[in-house]
C-alpha cells in the first residue's frame, strides 16, 4: 500500500494513466502489431508464390502460434530475472530480423525456420509488452488502462490486413516484408526510451524452476480465455471460405467492423471492470460472442455477417482486458510476468487448437458446423465462469 501511495500520480483526483511511459508502450505495441497484422493475409500468398499448397499454408501459419506458445513461460521467467527491458528489446529485435528475412526465403524449409524464429520474438515481445503495460498503469485503474493499451493493437488490427494486401499490389514480397520489419524497428526505438520497472526479488526461493511454467493465480481467467479464443481459429481461417461458399459478399467489411467495435468496447469496458469487477463484464461479453457464433452458423446474408462482427468485437473487446487484469491482480509483484505469460499462452493455445480442430470439423460436417462448435466452446466458458464464481465465493466465506 505504501509503495502504491508513493508511486501515485494524481490527475483530477484520479491516478494518472497517460504517462510518458504508457504512451510509449502503446505506440510501440501499435507498430509491432501493425507489422505483424500486415503479414497475416500475405504470408499465405507468399507460400503460394513459393509453390506451396493449402496444407503447407496451414503448417506455416500454425507453426508460428505454437513456437510462440512454447516460449512464453520462458519469457515470463526472464521478465522477473533478466528484467523487462532485456526481454522486450530482444523479442522485438528477433521479430525484426526474422520478418525482414522472409523475402530472402526461396524454399519452404527456410520459411518454416523463419516462422519459428518469428514466433520466438513474438512470444517474448508480447509477453513483455503486456507486463510493462501492467507495471505502468495504476492498480486502481488497471482495467481501464489495459483497455486503452489494447486499443493500440486493435487499431493495428483494423489497418494491418488491408494495408498488407494493398501493398502486395504495388511492391514485391521482399519490399513488403522490409516495410513490416521497419515497423518493428520503430517499435524497438520507442521501447528503448521507456523507463522500466526494476526486477523485484522474491523472498520465497523457487525450488524447481525447471517445471515452473505457469502462474497459479492466473489459471482461472486463462482457462476462460482459452475457450473464448478457440473461436478465433474458425473466424480467421475459414470465414472467408465460408462466405465465398455461400456467395455472401463483404467479408473484408467483417474484419473492419469487428475491429471498430472492438475499439469502441475498450473505451468503457475497462472502467466498468474497475468499478464493478469481472462479474459485470464477462457474462454479457461472452453472451454477445455466443450470439455472434450462432449468427455465423446461420449466415443468410451480408447484414447478419456485419451484425455478428459487431457483436464479436463488443464481446471480445470487453472480455480480454478484464480477464488480463484479473490474471495479474492476484499475482505477487515478482510473478506479474509469469501471470501474463500464462494468460497469453492460453490465448495462443486456443487459437492454435481451434484452427487445427475446425479444419477437420469443417471438412467432415461443413463450415457452419465450425461456428456451432464455437458457440458450444463459448457456452462452456460461461458455465465454467459461473462454477468458478460460486467456488471463489465459498472459499472467501470460509
């Protein structure tokens, strides 16, 4: 409490969010996410350019997610032992070098290798970035601050895919990847100006760090996030194919509307979390995602596609910062990095498993079954949340 009072910066009676360090981490996050988002729709095109088929495209896309997932626990440890600055700058540098090297890949093996390296950089940099944002945001406004921080990534999501596709029409893949690397370099330069929190040594010795791969206090929100992000695999990978199969135009507008409503939700959901807690955010947000999945399973026309995009954006934009704040709020000061690593690992795992599983489900039962299965996954998260809520209340009453 004393440390928090000493660190408090007042602004209109509230602790200040928009400090120099917070602005820098938001801009650094925007540029690295923009470079990343520009590669999402263009990497499959590049694989095709190299002569790869659909199966190879899936492997190249998926291998990145799993290499990022495997490295996050190590990133969490390094944040508490090596420091935030070391992990963040190393992660950004690895990302810049790997993406900048994509254009030199002339065969699939080298591209696989570079995607694994990119996943390492992404896992380190995004785990560090979320932890740094948690450090610089006042605890009393953590939900609100992380919501604003999330806007930087959401804005990149709105701009990146369409910008990447547009640039493929006017420049070579090599130049495109150089542009993406340059954006990562801008993030690196901004990150180098941040004043980082010093590593706090734990008074409790770690007996077996080899198997210390998650933070226990972050498990509950991370499990809930897993069942929500499973839906990402079905949307990012198969929605364009599904809409084309049903001859429904406007798929490019889906992602723009989704990103717009995601940003809108970030402006109020964090404040709602700070005032009322996750009870006021999770079930309404998950309910909107559930309805969006049912609408996508139905999908009669473009209007329903856009309604689903808006609901999904509002729902996920409300849930993600609330769950992240929940994941770190009970972690010890020297375990914030591992809490963030646990949280984002569940994000990666949900996306990766969702993409692989839905590929099989869609092949056997058709694309609409993907979104019915996604709705079931969201329903599981709601039921799990209710169970955890009652369990935690019983534990508090003892």
